C-alpha cells in the first residue's frame, strides 16, 4: 500500500477518535406524563434535566382551577393505581427533612415551587432545583410519583403543606 495513504488513514482515525472523546455524554433526563385523577381534568408533562449538580424542572399543566396556585410535589412511590393519587405515598424525603418552601435548604427533596395557573387553567414552570437528581442515588427522582394538588401549599403544615386533593398523577421515568 501507499505509505502516504496509510499515514492519511491513521491521521483520519486519530482525528475521529479525538472528536468522539470530546463529546460529553448526554445529561441524565426523566419525564413524567401527568394524568387526571378521578374527577379531575388536570394533565401535563414534567421533564427533569440534570446538569452541573442541579436539575432543571420544566412543567406544563392544563385543566387546573384558573388563577390559582397548586401544590406541586414529588412523592415517594411511582404508583398512580389508586385513582386518587394516594398510592404515591407521602412527599419524597430521603434526607429526613421537614416540609418547607423550596427556596430553603432544609426541606423535603420533593418540595417544588407551586404551579400558578392563568385564567385558562394553564400553568408552566421552569425552575432549577438542588437536592434532587436524575442519576442514580438516594435523591434520584426516577421511579417516584409526581403530584399536582388542588390547593396552594402553605409550606408550613407538616408533613404535607395542606395542599388538598391530588388532581394529577404520574410516574417519573428515565427518558
């Protein structure tokens, strides 16, 4: 074979390998497809994108009571079989903290900011969160329940925030 050709092929291979080595693996992501609980019309999608030690939570929910805050939590069990969302158990709390506002460091891992619906009953959220992960570990949201509540969270009542009935439920699955 031609020596110049072989050198070219070796150089091409080295460049290809170097290019592949610099491509970062995709960030861990998970998705929850919210379905209405019995008697509700609330539904939507929640995505979780882990990057740099934080998780970006992006939610879009329709069918909510208009112009109202709705409690929004990750729950311990990925089980929506009960029809009322109660099969998801309590708030996801692997670090054994008190229920609190998501702006505080000492809170349940499952305490998320409230969803605020507009006049059409649509709510969106885009919030970076600490404490939770998508990657494996004790604070991973994968396999957990996602719940939208009928009422606002008071961020005081232990351990639930007194947010009322569960109007939408989903299981969080790795994307």
